[in-house]
């Protein structure tokens, strides 16, 4: 704990922010591009509960 106390002395206490405030999602160009890329996949679950992505077949 001495090392932690020394770091706290130099850098100050860790800030945690307001944990009660809602998360703000920004719909920027990167997020829109990611959503477009992920739209080509379906999430499947096997009998053991493992999740994996399967590329959607566009020929259906």
C-alpha cells in the first residue's frame, strides 16, 4: 500500500466520475461504419452457451 499512497500523493486520488449519470452514445462516423460492418453477421449460440458470429448469406 505504500506505493499506492505515494502515487496518490503525486497524482491525486482516482476520479470515478458520476456513476449515476447515463452513458452518452455518440453516433459519429466511426460508429455508423462499425454498425454497417456488423450488420453482415448474425450471433449464434451453441449448446454449451458459447456465442459466435456467422456471416449472413446474401443469396437467400
